[in-house]
C-alpha cells in the first residue's frame, strides 16, 4: 500500500472532533481501522469495470467493495442522525438509565459514521438528508419502535452484505461492526419488552440472525431519507 495513502487515512481518522468521539465505551480504533481499510480501497481503485448511470437526482453508492462500504456508511449516517436527535430532545419520561444507554448507542453510531467517512475519503458519498417526520421524538413508544426497526435493519444489512464482500479486511470490519449493532438491537428489544432480545422475529429456526439484500434494505430505509440512494452498481447476490 502507498505509505502516503495510509498516513492520510490515519490522519483523517484522528481528526474527528472531540465532541463526536466515543466518550464512554470505545469499540473502534479509528487510526488502525482506517489504515487497514485504506489499503483495500487502494487496491479497489484498479478495478476498471464500467458502471451503470444512476437516475438523475439520486446518489450512486458505487460498485464493488467500495460500494458496499458506502452502503454501510449510508446506514450509519441514518442511525447516527436518529440517535443524535433522540438525545438532543429526550422523550417524555425517559429514565437516567435509558438516557445513558441511548447516549452510548449514539456515540457508537457516530463513531461508525465517522470511521467510514474517514476511511473512504474521496470515495465517500455525500452527507445524507434524513426525514424523521414520521417519528414522534416526544414518545417513548415511537422512539424505541424506530430504534428497533433501525437496529434490526442494520444487523440484517451487514449479514446480507457479507457474502458480497471480496476483500478479507472489509469482511473482518463488517463482522466487528455487526456485532455491535446486534448488541444495540438486543438492548432496544428488551427496553420494549423484556426477554424479546432474541425472539423468532430476529433469529431464525437455525439460531441465526436474519439477513437482507441491499435492495431490501434500501427500500426499508427510503421513508427515513430525503436523499435518494441508488444501489444499481452494487455487487449482485
């Protein structure tokens, strides 16, 4: 890998503002992960396959492993924006324990978002515009139901994208992040209904988490976005 590229990725990762760093439990090491991802990105730049043209007004996630990283980055942007809004205006009756836990989740999602942005560099998609008009941030039921939908979707998205990833470094990264997302999903489910963290709506008969293709995930995320995402160049199943 180009030493200059590695140093650039590391520097970008370390320049995340202090206010947006994970300030409670650090699940990611920005510099190390950004450097490893930059190495794979450098290799992907040699791929000269032609790309389809995205519809006017949409955001093309890209192709190959870079496309999958942008796909993950888009989902992390959505989750980070949601939990940031939750903590900025806590729902009625929120307990100190709930606020602390949701703050932890916010910090994790912000960390994921910032990592992908730093690692992708100039290959990153633009910042997304979200649409949370259907969420009542003053209602515990509305907030937790939306959180459950996002966390379950995130787990299924990473699980579904795993087989599309070519580079082993990316697969390792996805495995580390999906395990954190699954912890979030379990917590949110238990906040809604104690003991539901691994019921049959999240785990199949073989004891495995569910998986969804990018097309399914993008369709499910669409109502929460003003930006229009297009995955026509993503790897196919």
